[in-house]
C-alpha cells in the first residue's frame, strides 16, 4: 500500500516527496510514476528507504500507526500542552515613531498604561494555563515606560509560583533607550532576557525608527545600550524588520549585526498591520523584492559560515527543525493549527485579552474581532473554550486548507488567519499565492536545494543552526 504523500517536480527527471510525518525523499520520474500507480516493488532502488520513511506501507495499518504516530506527536506536540507564551503589552505609549509600527495606527490614542491590579489579574489567568513551561513576554509600545508594573508582575508571579512550581521564562522587548542601571539590575537579578530592535545600518535604522518628538534617529543610542549590556555580560537579542529602505542592503545589515557581536538575525518581513498598513506605499515592497533580498542575505550568511564565522538566519532555522529533525519549535506562525490562544495570548494594558499579538494590533486599528475576554470577567478556560479560539484553530489547520493540503511544503509550514482577515476580511486567504505563501516557499526552496546537494560542509552549517 502507498502512504499519503505530496510531491513537487524539481526537474525533468526528479520529484521531491514529503509526508505528514515530516519525512522527505527525492525520487526519479520512473519511481514517482510507479508510486502513483502502486506498482513499485522490492527490486526498486528506493524501495527500502521509502518503506522506512513511511511512503510505502508494508505492515498492517495498526502497526503503521504505532510506528509513525510518534513523529506526528513530535510535529504537533504544541497542540495539547496548554498556552505557553503570554504577552503583556503593558503600555501603548512609546518614545519612538517607527514608520512601520504594528502596535498602533493613525487612530490610536497612545496614552494607556496597565495598572498593577490589571497586571496581577493577567498573571493569574496566565498561570492557570495547563502548560508547566511558560514564557512571560513584556511588550509595548515601549514597556520600560511602565517598568514599575513589570516589576510588580514579575515579583507577583514568582510569589505565586512558590505554590504552582512552574518553569517561567521572562523576556522583555524594548528599544533600550529608557534602560538605566536600576532597571538593568532588576532584570538581571530576575533572569529576564532582553530583546531589542535593530534594523541594520545607521541610515536604515534611523529612517525606520526615529524619536517621536525630535525625529532624530535612535541608532546611536541603541548601539550604545547594546555595548553597555555586553560590557555587563548580557547577551542581548535583536529583531530586524525589513522595510523598503532595507531591501537593497542585505549584506550591510548582516555586517552591522556582526560588528556589534550578534551572531543571528531573523530576516522578518513587514506584516500589514497598524502603521505598516497605513503607510504601505512608503514602507512596503512586493513579495518578489523580499525574496530577492532574502536570497542575497541567505547566500551571504552561508558564505560567512563557510569561512568560519558562525551566523544563523533564524527564519530558516525554524523550518530546519521540522525538515531535518522532525521536531517543531514553538514558533506560532509555523504551527498547524496556528498559535492563536492555544500557543499564545496577548494581554493589553486595558485588561482586554486577545488571541495573539496580531489580534491585539487589529484592536488598535479599531477591529475587536479577536478579543477573547477581559481580566475582570473571563477565566483561562473560558477563552480556551471560546468560539473564537475554535474558529481560528479550524481555519489554520493547513492539512485541510484547499491552497495548502497538496503542497509539498505543507508538513513544515503554517498560516495566520488573523493576517488573512486583516488583508481580505476573511480567515481564509483569498489569494492562493499570497505574500506569506510565496516567501515561505522561496525559503524552503533554498533549504531543499542545499539538502539535495548534500554537501557535507553546507549540511554541517544547517545542523549547527538548530543544535
């Protein structure tokens, strides 16, 4: 019997096959034809490998399920664990005026701060998650503008955790400009990871991320704070957001990360939410432009690694975990179903709780479609069992989506119904080859080209990124 698989023609005489367990296999056109017609036999060169990877079933269905169900569990391990990521947007105030800001739109009123009471109620709900491994992420706006509430929430969660005994990781996403010694000491004493935004060179970063009042760029201050953190022995992470200004400068962006001692980058495209949506003609680009940018950056990163400089492209690393290790990291956008509610919740300064960060951003744009509840009125179980959660889960199972279910990259991919809704007013993308689909496919094309070449040095590089 032939197991279910998807296929993509790679050349005149070659096909790439994948299956739901995450296995892949290259076969020639003759073997492909035999598979499709269930005529392959033991004499064929690829027969044993196709059996081992589950493309051919030569045992009973019960034995087959027992043998391969573990791989499905590994790829879908996030489904039954409970919500792990809890994002607390403690303010929508910010001292920067980023041209692509997704946390607010032109209609936003940027004067909100979470109170200690709301913060503690949010912690209570988050710690009711059935997951024993939690990440508490503090965001804004600029979260350090409401640092006292962050401090209160961390201290409260630690006191509460003396009874619950969960493993909690704390992280803060900040532009660093408000960081001082007192704040840093508290963050270090409480093992809070620090992540900032750095878009590349001085010219790019200052164009993308100026101060709100002076309109002066924030690059020098961010670089100084990163150096300050490193002098204290702190490994700071950074997020790069690709704007129209970035597209022509992939090597320069990577060189800047290397210069300040950061050996990884997430080449993140813009999401059309908030100011990015309002100003798309100014800041946006076509998917073809982004793919060209990504390819040039990726090739440069590979050359750096070949020449002895360890440097990771994080977007690719998330895919590689699934492709090479049959394991899914808890990256929300590559889950099926996606990470809404089951993987993450977003708690806004006003006490409202959303399916995800993107759902909260839509709320700032005046659309409350992804509002789950409020810290004063709803419990964790209320939100997990809500119709909104169920609907978003159903709409993001890519194995059942018409545009995805036959794609060869389906086992490694994901969709975002919230972004679909923002673009098309529909949870299901109306464009079968939208920005996300095309860009994800292009990244996996690059990775599978390397995998197929099977050059030892290149494969060692890919494995080093995920190990």
